[in-house]
């Protein structure tokens, strides 16, 4: 049974909601979508039956709904920063206008290789009030129960019901639901902190060569440390697959859409990221949670959230991201390679990174910059007339004009139209592998009143045209009133704020600066290493009003400058205070930094330039 | 420059040609498609520029045209009996009416993973006067230069320019153009016969476990025989990849089309079959050649030709197929599984064999049979109303009616509309791994005046609902006036004609017979083992007028009956002669064979029933 309701009070409701307020509410139970049963095919039938309709809400009575790949709709899909493949989909939401999935507090429980939610070419979609989990996650948790310096081995104990495995030809295979993963990417977690163990990179197992193991009793496996440090007894070795099959199933994939809202949605696992959005305008995440279930240490195989080539505003408020095996959020564009100039303003372009293959780089009307791949600085702007996709990697792009003296050197292109503003407020990102936030966008960025406690850099403003090809020298970033708690417990020169393009040996700083206008204001930094910021090629940098407090949670380290400037211009470092350290924190600057003001800092000491 | 010509003599030309006689001839050189250069993108532009036009001929001035995957158009494609994937295509011929590719004697030389020719949804297409080759083939040829009984090893010498390899962690990787193949499927060839060596299955290397090798000098590799016989010095070990990446690139793929003609086309290599056609009506191959180049022993990685779910007539005349690593021709349908009855005449079906995933099983209007998966005999016929594809494997099919008493047991479905007639005349199939011809179709079949010399069965009329799921119990087959030369040099009970469904232990013969009306007439059989035919579950079988002549080319073998009948009915075995054997050839029949006439055979002896 469907019923339509017409909201007479629409005028009283804020306008952002009103477009979805008049619509049809469908109780999925009326269409055979029932808790405890395989909901995949009945839900597909229901979704197909409302194709082309607008302002639909699918309401799930609270329960646990099961989804399996067997009868799921499938499509070959490129998902940026994931592994492209035929994807079977739980919610294939294609081309809807204002569709809402209201889980009513339900759990959507997936089995095997399936992509829970795909939002493709939708104008207005809201996901709310549900959680996404898998019966068996995409990683294995191996408790370290013995280690032995004498023979350089350690032994893990495995709950074989939850993490089944076989040992074949001396190598361990983790049996998933329809495939098996060899021992691959791995990291040691500390159950006491529910985080990567301090200095985790010294542990782990090198899997670039075959990892030979020995069965020890019915549920124990002995590893050779292969020259790495032996993980402590009580720690947990996490292994999570190999390229290119470790990122096949993101929980939520959003592409070519606009006005997407995710509200009160929890993701407990994913064979990839919890949420990946590409070429989408306006995404709001409100009370989105990524965390592990109580019986697992780890949540998703990859990032909590990731935004590539989006525009409008990416807004995250009151979210909690923890226990994932990669960054909390990453916002960037893509540098694509120019392979060949065909004449007549036509280029053969190539998506640079294999995990971005299939990305829609540009469409007619987009503004693009042509840039040197040596300096990574643009020299020409134009707009796109036509794009012909040849294959996952390559396309032919026709632009309005090219300079008369097109340089012969290696060139790239960057889409200037698709960079979003970013607002992050009152979020917590912690206890994960890697960074809290990576931000490279030319839009306006406000990161205010968040809590960050990441193993690697807190906020990484990078941009590179060499490895990940993540574009977006920033223009206007404010990072204020946040708490950075024990950032960098992987050890080393790891900063709450690192702002620097990543250059190859063949690449060099050009005449200009890569990043502009970064303000790091009034943050509280609880720190075992006293580090605040390292910056390079930034013009317009303010580090002011921050309070750094010593923390004894991890081993103290005074090896690196607290604030470390390289080739920066127009810098103010003022009114910062450091307390509780047994030494003054160092402010260093390179000889090619210019117009640097350092004043009124307490507990800091500026090195002579 | 294009010019149009209007053929005033169209009425004088046979009607099959006339539809293509009025049309436009395009010299590809006028569109930048030039010998010696990468033709891929210029040809794509040309093909796209004539999209939607009819009666087009693309004329290639004689030369060697190069094709590479870099700038090739790509599509995710399911290719039956191959490995589905994103395919980059040399000639993406989609939706044309009467298109002709006239190579003018050219060589189309491919590089890497690319599908040379794809004919999809075309009505009328002719390929003629060219050859297809790759700069580097999809297999490696390893000359056996030493063997050593003492340590059970043999050593191969490799031309590293042609078959580059690396040895990593004690295993050999063959470097292809963009990927590497581990040591996988393998077979030993005898360069003297240009064929698989006699009894080849006793050699080869078991690769179900890691194959450890030793580098011996700069271009030699030592293998352990792992319990197999040591291949003789002078033989050549062929290795050709592993599942599911060994069949990505068929040379010619034809799908959902009609009236396709391939004439004077030679295929020297392919990462799969030379020609695979599915759901296509009327395919004619005239002087198609599959062979190896003079510096290789082996041609394609898989069959020369293969036809799945076709109709009309499959006609092969004056073709030569040799040196391929699988069958010469295979014609069949597909048994699909019924997974679930949804009610209302709707079933969830599943393509049974993974290498058939993506096959279009049926479309509205097709007649289908529902059958028991135990007896493999049909019990109901109906027609298809609707098909909804869920994913590569599964679909929902709605039929007109189902029996009131639908059995609960395991059921299958078979498409009765899409079985072709087959005409094979004056073809040669020889010196290949596996069979000459597999024929399971309900259409009329004439195999006349061909030369067959295959390592396994000559003509295999099988059908199975257990392993390959190849459907099509035959109705009318005539095999006449052919030469079968030294068939079965793999050794064992291998016959010029084997007609028998393949049943699992759980499957059983039903009330009826699976195959009907097979006539094996006036063939000449040069034979080292005296074998003629083994048949099972055939009603209406004539073996008459055949001459079996002893051949000393391979070791004589009198172990098996020359004619071996199991559960056959209405059989005539008459007027056959055997000469040159030192014993009478045996005719055996099972107790459940009925109505068997054995008369006027010379050199044969019927065993008592």
C-alpha cells in the first residue's frame, strides 16, 4: 500500500527541506521488503517500480534487513579511489529527484561483495536513520598471543568463525564470502587505545614477497617477522587485502548528483570507504558515524569519507569517524596528464592514477587550467567544448583555445569548476590509520570546533602531481578552535597541520606559491611531540592564538621544529602558547621564506633564519 | 576522399550479395588510417563518423596497420566462453547495416590486450582479405633442451626477445604487454608434427601448486617434472596463462547480429578464440584460416571458432584451422539453471557456467523448454514473455505458462529458438589441441568432405548439464565423405565420432534418448587404433560405408571397441570395411541397446550383446 501526503505546512519548513516535503511515502513492508529475509530483489523491484517519480520516501520499519549479491542488480562501475568492477548494488538509486531512504533505525546487513548504496545522477537524495554492516567484514583481526625473539617469530590466534582461513602451500588465505584474500596490507592495532599502536610502521609484515606461515594448533598461525619488530603480545594484527581487490565495495557511492544529505547513518564496515562522492554538488553529512562494532577493532578498509571533483559545499557536522584504516576525509580534484596535442584545440588526456580511472574529468562548459607538470603551476585557462571518453584511462578533450606557444614539456590539466567549499564543524576523527583530514580545494574552507586525534598528520593540505595526482592548491582555509589530541602517534615529523605540495625530483617550485591563505587559529593542541605546523610554498599563512599543551600519553620527542616554514610568504606566527614542555618549541624558517612576522608567542623560540 | 558508386548490375548479382552491392566505399587512407602508424584512434574516428549509415565498405590499401590499447574505445563486454572484462577494441562495429571491412591483403597487427574486431548488433557485416596477428602472442614457446631422469628435471631454452620472462621468488613470470602471466595451462608440442606430442597428457607441468623453477644461464629455465614424464629433448613446452585472464581477447567477437560473412581472413594469434559468435543468425566462414606464423608453433590460445545460441545457418567452407590450443569448432546452446520459482510464471534463472556469464539466454518470443536436471530431458515447452537481467549470472524470466505440477527437483531451461543448422564442407582441422568439431544443435547438420586430424575426438556430439552446460541434443546430423586422419593421438579411447551426453552421477538416462538421427557415412578413417565411433543415448544411428585403414604413424592400440554402443536404438552398422589391421575391429553394444542391425562389415567382428 502506498499513500500520498501533501504537506500543507511546507511554507513553514526551512526551504532546504521543503523541496522534499511534498511527496509520497512508501512503506517497504507493503512491497515484500521484510526484516530477516533477503531484501535485495524485493527492494530492487520496488525501486524500479518508482523509477522516474519524484519526492519519494522509502520508509523501513525498524529491523535488520539482509542483502546478498545473488539477486542484486549489477553494473560495471568506475568508483574513484576504489577498484572498478562489475558492482552488485543493494540500493541502486539512479536518476531520482528528491528520494529519501528513511531506515527508521534499521540495520542493513550485507553479505559478500556488494555495494550497499549507489546514488547516481540524482538531484536531491537523503539517507537517514540506519546503519550499514556486513555479516563478515573485509579484514581479519589476528590477536598476537606469543612472540619469540630467538627465532624472530610471532603467533596469532584467530577466531575462525569470524575470520575463517586456510593455509595452502605455506601461505594463509582468508576466506571471505565468495573469494579469498591473501595476507596483504596489514597494521598492528592496540586494543587498549582502539587505535594503531604507537610507531606501528615498525611492526607489520612485509608482504611484497610470499608470507610463509605455520599452522600452530587449530586456530593459531605463526609468522616470521621478516626483519620487522615483533608485535607485542596483546596487540592485534589487522590484515585487509591486496590491490586491486581491496576496494571493491564502498558503503555509499555518490556520483554525478546534487544536494545529497546523509543524516544519522552509521557505517560499521566496508570493502573500501564508508562514503565516496565524485562530481557531485552539495553534500551534507550530519551525525554520520563510522566506527567498528563492539566485537571488532576496525571499521572500514579505507577512508571514512572522500570527495573528488565536487562543487557547491561539502558540509560535515557532528560526525564521528573512528577505527577506519585510512583518512577521515579527503577533498581534492585530479591532475590529468596531457598525452598528446592533436591540433585544433584537441588533446588526448589520461587520468593519472589507476584508482581514479573512469573519473569524469570534465564536461562541456567546465573551466580548466593547463599547467606544467614540472612546476605544477598553471599557465593558461580555457573552457571545455567537448569530451569523448575512449576508455577508463584516456579521453579526448576539445577546449576553446590554447596558447600559441604551447610548451613542449610534460603538461597536465586541472578542472577549475569542480572544487567545493568545505565546512567541518563539531566532528570527531580519531583512532584511525592515517590522517584526520586532507583538504585540497580552491573553495572556501572552514574547519572549526572539531576534535582530531590521528596517527599521521592532523590536517594535510598537500596536492601533488606525482603520486596520487590530487589537485587543488588551496585559496582560503580557516582552521580554528579545534582540539588536536596526540596527533602523529605513528612517530616522526608528523604535524597537526602540514601544508605542502608533494613534488618529484624532476618537479620544482615555480615562480609562484602553490597554496594561499591558510589560517590556523585558536586551536588547542595536546601533544607529546610539541609539533604544530610544517608548511611549504604557502603565501599568506597565519598561525595565531593556538595553545600547545604537553601530553605524556606517548613518548616525548623534541627532534623536529614545532613550526617549520619552507618557501613561504606573508606569514604571521603570533600569540601562540606552549605549556608543560621541558624545552621551548622551535620555530624554523627556510632562507627563501619572505615577509615572516613572529611575535608574542610564549614557550616558543624562533631559530635564526 | 569518399566516393559513392551505384551498381546498375545489382539485379544480376545473387540476392545474398545484392543488399551490400549499393553502397559507399571509403578509402581509410583518406581518414588518416595509415600503414606503419597506430591506426586505432584514426580508425575509431572514421567508424564513428559513419555511425548509422548503411552499406559502407572500409577499404584498406595493402599494408601493415598497427593497433594498440592506449587510445582504443573500451566497453565492459561479456563474451561467452571467454573472460568478461573491460575490452578495448580495434574495430568497434556497433549497429551497422551491411558494413564491409576489406583489408585488401593487409595485416592488422595488434599489441597488448585488445579485441581486434567486435561486431555487435549488426545486420549484415563482411570481413575479408586481411590477417590478424599480434606483435607478441598470448603464449610462450619453451624449447626443451635437456632432461635428467636422475633429478627428475628438464630444462627449456627461451627466446627472451619473443617470450620475455622474469623469475621472482622462484617462480617464472612471462612478461606480456601490460601484464604478466604466471606459468599456467601448458602442453607439450612436437615440432616435427607441429601438433601436440603423442600422449601429451603424460607430460606437462602440474601448476595447481606453485611451480618452482631455477634460472640456468641467461635464457634457460629448469623445471621439476613433479611426477610427470620428462618431455623429450626437442619437444616444445607451450604455456598459455591462467584463469580468468587467459581468454580476454578473442580475435573476432560477433554478438546479437545477423548475416555475417568472414572471407579470406587469417588469424595467427588471439588471447582467446579466433572467432566467437553468440545469438547471431547466419554466419558464413569462407576460406577463413587459423594457423601459426612460421616462427611459432601455436596460433590461438583457445578454439578456432565457437558458436553459442545462434540460429539460421552456420556455414564453414574451405577453411583451414590448425595449431590452436582448443577445438576447431563448437556449436551449442546453454542449459541455464532455474534457481527459484517466484510464482506468476516467473523464474529466477542463472547462467550455469562462469565463462557463459553475461550470455543473453533468451528474449521475448523465444521458445524455451523446461527440463529436469536429473534426466536432462524436457517436460514442458513454452515461450518467453519478459526477461530482466539482474547481473552477469542471474535473470528473471517470465514465460507464457508453466505446468500445474511443476516438479520440485532441480530444473533447467533451454532456448529452443536459437539453434542453427550447420554446414561444413571442404574444411581442414588438424594439429590442434582438443577436438576437431563439437556439434550440439537441434538444427540440420551436414559435415561433408572435410579433413580432420585432431588430438582428441574428431567429432564430439555431447551435450551436458553438469560441467560446460552445453545444450542441444541433436536431431539430424550427417557426417559423410570426410577423412579422419590419426584421430586421437592423445591416446586412449578417443574416437572419430563420439556421441553421448555427459551425465553426473546424480543424473540418469530418462525414458527417451538424448540424441537422434546421426548418420556417419562413407568416411575414410586412417587410424593407428582402429576406432570409429562410441555412442550413447542415440536413437537413429547409421554407421555405413566407412573405410578404416591402418596407419603406423602412432603406436597401434587394440584395447577399445572400434564401434561401441550404449543405450542406443534403431542402429544400422553396415558396409564398413577395415583394412591393414592385424585383428578384426570390434563392434560392441550394451544390453540396453535396441533394434541394432550389424551387417556386411569387412574386417569387423561384432561382440555378442
